């Protein structure tokens, strides 16, 4: 059983899953439970009503910008995963994937300028942990206003190549594969 905060989180993870889980993607996301925000207690309550021996994973945003939250322990087969960055949307800030998803011509410098202005330098994980990517990518956010168009988050997730995905995304999907008893091919992360 997979628990996620919202429909957008589920859709982003589902898009990644087609690259990282292949045949098991529909099995995992068909029954995903949407918590309606960061509500680990709701996941625990729901999970406690499942049959004995069930396994679950609850995926949470950090939200507040502080150190990564850790849930005390697995709750009888329910494990927790908290992103090291503030929001799941933070993992969509991949310039090449944004270019592909938005079908922006290489002659159009707006996207590059917006990203250079608003994003921390590559590798500055502390700054990415504090960045409010949810607001930046929102329909009224800086990126949508600067490009004069909405940012289709699911399309960006689908356009992100396996080797472009952040280590946190690979770590999450390793846990999902472990829970499903599925092996994975090694991935080269740049």
C-alpha cells in the first residue's frame, strides 16, 4: 500500500514509475491512498485496518524547510519516507526535462534565464532543501508567469530521464521495489 500527500504527488511518482518500476507501476498506483496533506497519523490509521502481513510505504514532503523529518519507526509493516528536499516538486527542477516537457526551442532563452535567476547552483542541496519549488512551479508561480503558460508537472516528471533523477527519487523507488520483491537494473546517476 502506498500513501501519498496528494493527487499531484501520486501523479508525479506515477510518471517516474514508468521508468523505474515498469510493469509494477499500475499495481502500485492503482491503490495509492491520498492523505490530503502531510498526515502520517491518517496513514497509520488506514494501514492498521488492513489484513495482517500487509506492507506499506508513506511518502511525505518535509514542508517546513527544517531538517528532514523522521517517523519514529515502522508501524507493523508501514514504513515512512520523507524527501530530503522541501517538496516532491523540487525533484522536477531539471532544466533539460523542463525544456523537453515544455517543448521550448533552444533559441528561446526565457527558461534558462528564469532558472538561473530563481534556482540555486547545481549541487547546493542545502539551498534546494529550503527552496519552495511548489510555489515556483505553481500556476501563478514565477516560472508559469515568466513563460506565460502553466507548467504541466506530470509531463515534466515523464520527461525526466532515469539518469537525471535525483538520488532521493532512486532511493524511494529502491524501497518500493524492495517492498514489491522486484529487482532493479543499476542506474548511472550523474
